[in-house]
């Protein structure tokens, strides 16, 4: 459970830190969390390998997941109460900020902003929500009417 929590927090933090839509609080929490892991790794005989895995994980999580999991286990980070607490805090902060938005696809990131959900990195928004009076609006997603009504009428061409 500790490894999954740490990886989820790193993923959420990296996604937030790489985009302009995240608040400074999320970015700061991510930076502090990575710093905590770096300090923990520095005290370990495997510090070089652990640090490399941590640094590379944000850029290529599929490739560096196993080495980072190993580093978290061998250094004891996966069971360290301070690290797990910081991971939970970062995860909760990210979830609160980005609540209501989800995306699918490779490297998908979805953000729920004041102006609505935004999908990034060629992602598809899953179960989008709309607020306010959208009647008479033409909102389409993947060529389908997203308002739940009939497709908009198109004028016939002569």
C-alpha cells in the first residue's frame, strides 16, 4: 500500500508541476515531497540508484516504476510514516484541486478548473459535466452531442 500511495502522489505531483493550471500549493507540496524522498534516499547505501530512479520516474514512469519501487522498498521509504503522511497530503491536495475531472489515454491528465474540465496530452475527458443553462448550446465531444439532446441541425446545402 505504501508504494502505491507514494507512486500515486509522485504521479499527481509531477502532472501538476508540469502544467500551468496547478496552484502553487500543489507545486510546493510536490517539491517538498520529492525533497523528503531525496533526503531519505541520501541516508541509504543505495542512494545513487534510488536518486536516479526518483529523478527519472517523472519523465518515464513506465520504465522507472520497477527501479523506484525497489528503491522505496530497500531504503525503507515505503514504510516511513513521514513519507507516507506527506504522500497522503500531496495526494489529497491534488485530488481536491483536480476533483471532478478524469481522462483516459497515454499520459492522460485531466484538470478541473474554474472554467471546466481540460484534458491534456491527447487525452479524452471521461464523463464531462456541464453547469448552467446549456439549452440551445452546441457542445459536441467526438462528434456527438454532449448536452444529452438531439444532434444540432445542420443547414442543407443547395
